[in-house]
């Protein structure tokens, strides 16, 4: 069964950002929706990126805590600070 778009986004953020941050000993890592969108070569998927990273499923699967997101939501500038 193929992974959903949300699953692919969560996996990308975990592998590309969370794991390296943990290996460096960082306590947090910050990413923007636009950054992930560009890294994954997406078009018109910013709401999906924000939804995937902001989900409880992401926190549970990756064993992280996503800090509350200031506005704007579903924007390329939406920044997620993730406690690793």
C-alpha cells in the first residue's frame, strides 16, 4: 500500500530534520511549511504540509512536541518549532 501524502511529509521531516537534530544534540528544530514544500518539490500543497506537521500523529510517531504555531496558518511562512 502506498504511503499517503501526509505520511510522506511526516517521514521527510523526521528523516531530514528531526533525526539530524537529535544526532547533533539539539533540543529543538524549526522548519517552515514553505521549506518542506520546496524540499519535496510540491505544488499547491501547503495546507497538507501544515496539517501533517501540526498533527498529533506526527508528534506520536516521531516522539516530539510541536510548539503552538503563531499565525499565519497554511502559509509558506508558517514556522513549526519542534522539540526533539
